[in-house]
C-alpha cells in the first residue's frame, strides 16, 4: 500500500478475498446452533409454560394460596427466577372464553432454588369472573398455563433506598410476602416496614406467618396491621392508612422508598395522603392494580356513555368478525367475552403487550396509566385493556394463537 | 361465541414476497416491495415493529432502546442530503421527521497519559480545527489529506454498492484510485501511514467504537466511509424515538397495500430443489411464496429455519462458521428527576474511557467481571428538549461485550452481575461529568445480551451482525454475493446482510434485497 504514491494493484484486497475463501474452506461443517444466551433468557422468563398445582393452602375465608411447580414433561430445568415483587400472567380458558389475569408471586425467588415452587395467593372478588372459578375449580393436580415473571415493582439497589416502606391493601400483601421471605433467606439486604390494611381482622392474609418472619429479624422487618372495620377485640391501629399512620409507624420519610400495592380505592385515597408527605416521585413505586372494577368511577369518564353498547369490527389478519360490546367494559374484556381474546399481561395499560390498531372509532383511555409509546398514539395504536368504547370501532388485533390455556373443568 | 375465527386463515394463500422480521432491514424491504405494488406479507414475532430500533415506556419516560445517531440522513435539502432521507421521504413518503444531533461527540479521557475533555463538532473543517487546537502537535496537512481519502473511499463504496456485483474497474481505477490502494487493509494499517501522534488518534478514533472492532481489525474502507459521512452530513435521530419511525414505516407499508402481521413467528422457510416455496408460521400455517427476504441472521436461517433441514448444504454451515459474530450490547437506561443542566449534562453524546486505545478497549469487552473501559452515553434531551417532562432527563449509558462473554452467566448470578456493571458505569459517568446521577434516578432499566436476545430472538443476543474485518468487508461481500446464494428466492436484509449493521445500513440493505428480488422477478418474466 502506498497511499500518496497511489499504487493501484489492489493486491491486499485480492489477498483478503483469498483469506475469506480459505477461512470458508477450513471452517467446521457442524452447524453452530447452541445459544447459551437464549437458555439464560429461558431461565428468567417465558412466554408460555405450564405449572401443576401441588398444594392449596387456605389463607383466609376469601383467599387461597396455590403452590405451583413445573408441570411434568415440560422441558425446563427449573422455574424461571424472578425479582421479589414480580407477577405471573395466568392464562385460563373458561368454557371457550380465554382470559389472562396478573397475580403477584407471593413466594420468594429463594423458594425456587430450595424447593422449586411459586405460590400465588388469589382473592375472590364477589363479582370476579375468574376468581370464583379459581376458588371452586382449581384442584391439586390441575395444570395451569402462565407467562412471566413480569413487572416492575421490585427492589433495585441502583434506584431504591434500602429502607423500604410498604403500603399494602387486601391481596396487595402478596409482593411484600415475597420480599419478606427473601429478606429472611438473606438474599435481600433491606429494612422493610409494611403497613398492611385489611377490613376485618380475619381478612388479614398471612397474619401469622408474617408476624413470625418479622419476629426472626426484628431490626429489619416490621409488619403493622391496620383494620378499617375491626371488631371490638382489635387492639391495633384502625381506619384507612393515612399520612399520620405512615409517619407514626414508618418514622421520618426522608431517604426512604415507598412501595404501594393494593386495590384501586386505596390508591385513590392514598394519593392525597402522599402529597401531604412530600415524597419525591422517584421514591414511590406503585404496583398496577389490573383493570379497574368500575370505569365510571374515574372522574374523567364521560358518564353519558355508561349504558351504551356498540359494535366492534375485529380484524385478525384477513379475518373479520363483528362483536357487541358494552361501553363500560374494556375493549379487551369485550374481545375475551366474544371468545376472541388478545394476549395480555398487566391488564392495566402499562406493559403494551395487548397493543392493537384502532382503524376507526373513538375510545376513552383510562388515563391513570397510559403506557402507550408516543409513536403508537400518533399512528393509531391502543392498548385494549385500558380502552373503553365511545362509538362503534374497527380494530386490528395481533393473532393470539400460540398461547396455551389451561382449561378449567 | 365463535372460536372459528382462529381456524380459518389470516393470510392469502400466496404472496409475491414474504418478509421475515420487522426490524429495519425487514421494514426497508417490505416498504420497497409495497411501493412496487407487489403483494408482500411482513411477519414479525414480536408485537411491534423495529427489532432493536424501538422504545419502551417506564413511568413518565419513553426510552430509546438502541439509537445513538443515524448516519446517511443528512440535511433536508442540498448536496449533503443523505440516502435515508431520500428513501424515506422522497421515494416512499414516510411520515417521519428527523432532528439533528448537536455535536459529533464529547470525548472525555480520564487516564493519566492523556486527559481529554473536548467536544468535537460536525463539519470537516471545524473538526480538524478542534483536533488541532486540542492537540497542537497534529500535522494539519496530513489530517486534511486523511479526510480527503475518507471522502474518496466513501464515494467509491457507494459506487461499488450501486454496481450490484458487476463493478466497472475502469471507472474505479480512474476515479477512486486511493480506494483501490487502501482496500483490504485495516483502519490501523492505513491510518498509521499518516504518522499522526497518538494524542491525535485519541480524538479521531471514538466513532470506530460504533463498529465493535479494534482499529487493527476494522476494515479501513468502512471506517473511512463512516467517519466521512458522520462528519460531513452530521448525525440525526427521528423525532419521537425510533419506534415512531418504525411505526411510520409500518403504517406506510399498509397504506401501500402491504400486509404486516405481528405476533407471528416464522418457524420454517420451506424449500424444494434448492428453491424457496413458502414459509410456515409457528402454529403450522403454510404460506406460499417464491421469494423470502429474511431479517434474521444466516446463523438462524441455516441453523434453524430452512426446512427440511437436510436441504442445507454443508457449505452454508461452513460459511457461517468462518465468519465472526459481532458484539452484543449492555445499556443502562435512566429517567432522572433533575434537568440536564442540574446534572451537568451539556452534550448529547459522550464517549468516556480511561484511554482511547481501541485494542485495549476491545480486550476489555471480552470479560464481564467488570465493566469494559469505554462507555457511550446519550442525553436525549440535548437533541430533543421536550422528550421528557420539564425538570427531568433521559440518560442512557451503553457499552458492549464480545458475543460469547455472557455465556457463563446463570439466572442466579444474572441480576447481581447486571447491577454491578451498571453501578460501575453510572459511577464512571458521574465522576467524569461531575454529575450527581445516582441521587436522581426515578426509573432505571438495564438491558443485557439476554434482554436483546429475549426481545428480538437474535442469535446469542448479538446486536451487530458479522464483524467487518478486512476479509469480510462490504466490498468483498458484494463481490462474492452471487456465489453464496444457496437457495433460489432467498435474500437477506438487516444487520447480518452484506451491508453490515447500523440503522442506515440495515434499512438500505432491506431496500437492496427488495430491488434484487424485483430484478429477479422481472428476469423470470413474472
Ligand atoms: C444498544 C444498541 C445501540 C445501538 N446504537 C446504534 C446507533 O447509535 N446507531 C446505529 O446506526 N445503530 C445502532 N445500533 C445497531 C442497530 O440497532 C442495528 O444494527 C439495526 O437495528 C439492525 O437492524 P436489523 O434490520 O438487522 O433488524 P433487527 O433489529 O435484528 O430485527 C430483526 C427482526 O426480526 C424478527 N424476527 C426474528 N426471527 C423471526 C422469525 N423467525 N419470525 C418472525 N420474525 C422474526 C425480530 O423480532 C426482529 O424484530 C445499536 C444497537 C444496540 C442494541
Ligand atoms: S396487557 Fe399490559 S397494556 Fe394491555
């Protein structure tokens, strides 16, 4: 090579071409298909896998804890690991209606390493479409389809203080049970105070277990049960969890991270209380609560639509189908009711998994969490799980064919 | 209740072309085919387009996943307007807007030997001025000549790319003599001829990190072209993240009559007598076509997708094995609750390292006990001020690892490993910029090779195609292309195709694959 002398022989280029040929000729003929990174990935989350119910523990009169292990014949070495606080998306088929539900894993990651299980703690809602099904029909030996673990409410030492204040309501205690078990297993080095609100004393989930665990590490774990409608015998704090109770039991706010998990009503109540405490945004992590029980309770919801029903023209690839839908149910629920379904995870508008195309029509987006990307808003995409009909719609949904559902018999 | 809907077909029984994967390569291909009025089906396994060119939302922030800066966009009008702008705007009327990146890069070297804190501007003259004033012993004339050589190589490369394997050597010799002279050498071999002091090289080489190879292995022509294009045309990013750009391309493909389908994984490419006859999706649906453009790597195509598998000739496996898989990435994404000013973040893009020895940097990417030496940080607000709410900042810190380096990480060690590395990277940047980053983290997400593998299915989590060594350079790839086609009707697009990785190359390669298919269809009288 002679850059300024400009020799033009391209000798080196020809040499490199020969070099390439030589490498080709001498290379191994065995296809290189081992992918350790994919294997690592499968040890951390999966799109669809099957579990078997090995035990059912009654937690309270309205909740049950299901212990789940890898279903036999499933080609996995071990359950995917997770970070305490994450959830599974459970996929069920109730008489042809395929739905998903997010449930926090109430067991700890260390339980997988030691005994190979997850636990889900499920509360029946009186009008819950699915939880009733779970309660009555999930039996030991049943197979359950899930995806995950997913979710963002976990302790991250890069972001969070290692002094955590948990605020839990009802079944919102589940991620905290996971965190507490992980602290006891010495896998998380945290100080955690949980303020746990229940209605009656006998609604308190894991009362005994959590008090025992806290007793093992009193410097690190504190669980304060607060009942909103206690009986006369109740000696603990009562009422709703408010700024005063938080200050009383959690001590100074400064330098602590708050994790909140509970029903929608609790978030609404806490919003004002938290403002009073002046906690910076970055110090608060909220778990999603799934679809709201009643969208008309959202002050921004245009109530004049509440009794309406509309049609949705649904396209999946070239296929077209028209379904009826009621205005106060999310588009996702309407699709599921019609037996169509879209795969979903968080059901709260955040994760984007149900992303679909709105071809025409108007929707109300539950604005609490609108996890849509800016580009999706611009080009007409929406999240059916957090969208409600304000007119007839034409939509295109992604196909939903790979997910296996566990039939409930 | 009807469940029948899942049984009939979502697809036509056949298409002119099926494109596998909606990364930039696949999008570029489908766009051009739709524009040419061919019936085209684009199948993507994920639920959105873009592959690596995407975004995700956490709390109040939308994070750009991979893009630092796009090459070959150039200003909206004038001689410097680049091919990407031409293809997306003029040729295809895609609704995308580009925003200029304010400076080439802000280089901070923290080592004892050569401490540097310089912002390098776009524009050859400005760039040279800045280098000469930061390192006065730089031989200015040589640097001017060096950039001239880079220009020639870049123009020659365009000429070679346009000639589709039938290169006119007479023109090449007459017009691009220095290109011929330097072709086949590495960046280091050619650059060293210019006798620049080491300190000058420190300022010159940062962009080479985007290629994932040390100067001694990186093909000079590619390096020259990259440097020339960035410094003359400037760099751009799409408004509203890469996802918005990809959503715009997707929308345009549909508008032009193309079909794009998400959550549809292609399980097999069906072949008969060394000819493509169709594809099969994950749930066993078969779709007829004579042409497949694949956005996934030859490693995946020959290793997993071709069916029957025994139709793959040994030569194909050997070819794959002879090439080197490029690096994978590691990124820390942060939404911070303070303004860029309060965080001392004045520039858009920073390269930070103790030194700029590309050999040493590359070696540091071959372990994951500790962070590699070099990080590239992007403060998105400094190009798009309103990309996050007032008083907040989006900052990402990126580094790279060799393709096999994460293979011994297990699920048990995964979270601790990634947080340890992320912490070191945040500390490096905080210290270099005197920025109180860790006091302001509202959202943080760390992507590792595992994350990239999870979302795009890329082989071993690689993000960078095949390494661009001098023996596997663009020129050589374009010369041997015809000899390396094992199946009639199969074309590659994207980072693993002949043009190499990067946003611009991936998009352009998609278009090139589409043109190649169109040409073949025409030849067959289709
Ligand atoms: C952290 C990071 C930073 C980067 N920074 C820059 C930068 O600043 N500038 C720049 O120019 N480049 C950058 N790059 C590189 C750039 O992102 C890539 O080179 C480019 O996006 C590759 O595009 P591709 O066409 O190869 O598609 P990919 O993004 O690889 O997409 C392939 C698509 O195919 C789909 N697919 C795979 N298999 C199947 C199947 N069987 N069936 C259906 N679908 C399938 C995948 O889901 C994916 O969507 C960066 C990359 C990373 C990761
Ligand atoms: S399921 Fe998460 S956004 Fe709809």
